[in-house]
DNA sequence: TACAATCAGA
C-alpha cells in the first residue's frame, strides 16, 4: 500500500467518523439579546422585524410559556409602541402570569391610544386580582389618564389610595398628581397640594403651571408663578417658556417685562424658540413695537419668527402691516406655511380685500396647503368677511377636514350675511357631523336668529340647547338675547330679561337695546335708555350717536343740538366714518368728508347725477335729518359726503356695468345712505354689498337683504 | 414627557 493510499484511507475513516458525530446544534439566539432587539423594534416602531422575532419565539417554542414574563412584556411593549393595542392585549390576556411591568405596559398602551377609561379599568382589575401591587410608574399612568379624561373624582380616590401605599413620595407621582389637579379642578386645588408639600422643586411647579396653562386657568397659573418666584430655584428654559405663555394669555405687560429681563439676566434669551416666545408675548400684550425690536435683534431667521411678528401686527389690528410683511418675506429663503397663510388670509378678511384674497387663494392651491384645516378655515373666513358668502360656502364644502372652528366660521358667516335659515341648517349639519357646539357656535346662531327675527328659535337655542350641551351662557349670549327680543319689537320682554338675567350688563348690551329702539321707532323708551346709558358710560361715543339719531328721527332738533354740545363739553369724539372699495387690486379709502382723492370732483359730480336719478323714485335726502339746520341744497351736499356714498359712486365710475360692488365701512351704515343705495342698486342694475360694523347688506334691485331690519 | 406661530364673537 502506498503511503498515499494510507492517508486516503485514514481520511476516509475520519470522514465516516465525522459523519457519526452529531453536528453541533446552532446555539439558540441568546434571550437577552432578543429582548434587546425587541426593545429596539419597539422604540423605532419596526413592527415587521418585531413580528418576526415574535414568530421566531413561537416556532422555537420560547414564548408564551409561563417562564418568561419579562420577554412577553417586551412583546406587549413592542405592540403598544407600534400602536397595535388590540394585539398587545391578546398577548397580555394569554399570559399565565404577569408582573407590575406587564400591567403598566398594557395601561400605557391604552393611554397612548386615548382609551383612558380602559386604563382605569385595567388598573382596577389589577388591584382586585391582587396579582401585583401598583408601583410609582403605574401611579403616574393612572393620574395622567384621570387628567386627560377629566375624571377628577376618581383621581381623588386614587390619590388617597396611593397616599396610603406610600407612592406619593415619588417625584413623578407628585408631579402628575399636581398636573391633574391643576388641569381638572378649577378651584385652586393644585395650589393647596403645593402648599402642603414639605418642599417644592422646579418640576412640581412646572407641572402645576402647565396644567393651569392648558386649561386656561391663568389666574391660578400666576399664583403658581408667584410661589415659584419666591423659592430660590434655578429656572430652566421650559420654566421660562411657560412663563412667557402665561404672560401672553394674561396680557400682563408688567409681568412680561419682568420675565423678559430675568431671561436676559440669566442668558436665556438667545435661542430662537425663546425669541419667538418673547415676540409672541409682546404681541399679545399689545406692544408690537417691543415685539418688532426683539425681532430686529434676532439674527436667526425662520418661518415661525416671521409668522409670529406678522401675528403681532394682526393682534394690533395693523392688518396692512401684517400683509406688508408677508409680501416682503423672501419666499425662497423662508417659504410660507399654513400659519403664514392663515394670518395673511385673516388680515385680508379684516380689510375685506376680496381681490387680494382670491390671489392668495391661488397661492395656497399652488403651494399645496389647501388641505390644512387652519388654511381652510381662514379661506372660509376671508370670503365671508370680504362679502362673498357664496365663495365662503364653496371653500367650506371643499374642505377635506373640518373642525369646530370651520363650522363656527361658516355659521357666523351666514349670520353676518343675514342668512338665518342657512346658519341654523349649518348648525344641524354640524350636529350630524358629530361636532360639539361651543360658546361661539351659540353666539353665531343666536346672532343669526336676531338678524332675521327668529325669536322662538333663538330662545330655544338659548334656553334648551345651551343647557343640553353644557355651555354656560355669558355676557355675549345674554346680549344676543337682548338684541333678539328688542329688535323684534318685544320691548317688554327685553326689559324683563334685562332686569332678571343674572349678569352684569355692559355698554354693548345697552347699545343693542338702544339700536333696537331706533330701528323700531320706540323713541320714548330709547330716550330713557340713552339717558341711563350716558349717565353710566359718559365716555362711550356710541350711545351719544344713537341718542342723537333717535332725536333726529323724531325730528327733535334741539335734542340733537344738545347731544352734540354735551359731547363737545365732555370731549367725546365720535368715530369718523371710513369706507373703502377695492378696484383692480387698488384699495380706495374715503373719509366722511373726503377731499383727498385725486378724482374727488368727478366723484361729487357722479353723486349728484345719481341722486337726481333716484329722487323721482322717492328718495328724499332728509331721512336722517341730521343736517336739519341747513337749507335743502346744502343738506344734500352734506349727505353726499358720507363715505359709503363716495365709495359706491367711485365704484360705479370705475367698474364695468353689471359688475358687483363691494364696499366696507367701519361704522354702522346710516339710514340715508341705506335708502339711497337701495335705489342706486335699482337704477344702475348693480349688486352692491356693503359690510358695516355689524353685518352685511346685499343691495339688489331696490331691496336690501336686511329688509331694513338692522 | 414636550410646551416659539393661525382661528370663529355682542
């Protein structure tokens, strides 16, 4: 045998031998590594990978047996984090044995999907089953669920229960407890809890503050801030941001400046978020110029800062300035987003610039923001306030998503346009859509009823539906009812209502009543009411003007003169009337006694011409009678100076025949102009829309949509 | 565990 074959034979033998030796099994993937993997999958929402691990565990028979509670809990955690609550629950239910972490993971799952009730149910069954005792993690989850579902009574019971088991000493438990009380219990209970604590750290103050901020209890928030400031604590930037938010909401400039200076002292004013918050705060406190200064000193530029400063101008009612900022924005560097569009559209709405609104609408479509609720709402608002309720309706029905604001905007839009029926229909459709009405919804419908004289419906909404939806009527609602009753001529009821309503009336309510006296020609009551209102609110020019109008309508010229001299004596100035009209992207503004406009002579001539045409139709220029002390010729001249007539005349001159005119006026339209414009709409065959300070008038063919009932 | 920005109204 050759040497070679000997080796071959040996090799062969070994080979056989090797085949007899059992192959070593691949070692199982170490369990702790699997759990780590599951954790990674959970935290990154890798559902597919997590599922494969789950499958692997089932196949290799490493799962679902009693042994590994820890591992199954990781699976629950995986499904919970991937928002697969039902599957998590299946795994949970199959566990023969659970520990407190399993319970807690499942509870968190429900919490994250918004099923707070399930959280509490699970907690109770955990306690009853006696399987495990709650720990501090469970306690925080429970308190948080009570907070977000408003279950304060149950929360109090749990508080007692955790107190007994000694869990309240944990920092996080305390924080969530305080948060719960501040968010859900209006009567300063959180502050009492704070006072009972032996020692408060920053986080517990912070929790109380954010709860109060969130539920809008700013007074209590300020109280917390006061206590916090007394302690010797180092604030972090979350604290500062909360404080800034508090100031914004309280509109407390004094506090605002203190916080700002503290931020400067401790160097917290350099980050872009902080700057944004400061700008916003000054804007909300009515100090645009401060806001502008902070903005100018902020070197970082982004869309939020730009939008915030725009909003500051919007809050200041400087709508033109807000729009200027928009057009000055370098849209390449800082492209506008939904907030920017919303503020711009709202500015346009306040100015009634229909043409600009259309333009911006186009921009919205191009930039792909059309499906944002915020933008949709702003579009509806813009069209409604710019006079085109039809376009508002279109924008509304084109919305993919709607919220309560969308519905309210539409309802209030209908109301402003005197479309009571449509407003109530929108309300019904809103109920069908499952939206819950709030106080503003009811202001909208009550106002709608008031505009068209639906007394019964109005009272039904006020007395029945508001209760049903648990909306507490406030001054604004009560004032709507005063308007509703008195404008319908039911002065006795209005009087009784005002006498018995459990509310402190303000000048607006009295003006509403007074206005109704004027419209309904109840001059006797009107004078009485005006006397009282002037006594009570000696600086409110509105009541003087109304009284003067009443005197004029009842042709008591000396009364008119008296009011005028009283106003002079007290230095009360009436708001000058301003009207404007948009023509080819240009806005033309007219003042009551306008003489600035370059084409003013032509405008006067146009007015003369138009008035001479409508006089044969029954127009007589002394309806308002305000200018009783001048001769006929002069009187017509004076009336023709009214800003809305100037605007309409200019519109007639500058726009093609048949095109509609949209005019906006800052104060209530006067009687004389109202009747003149009715006739102008007839002879010119124009559709004329006038927005005055409280509603829209649509003039067409000699009629006005308000039916002379405004 | 995240908090710099719209909004409807007598």
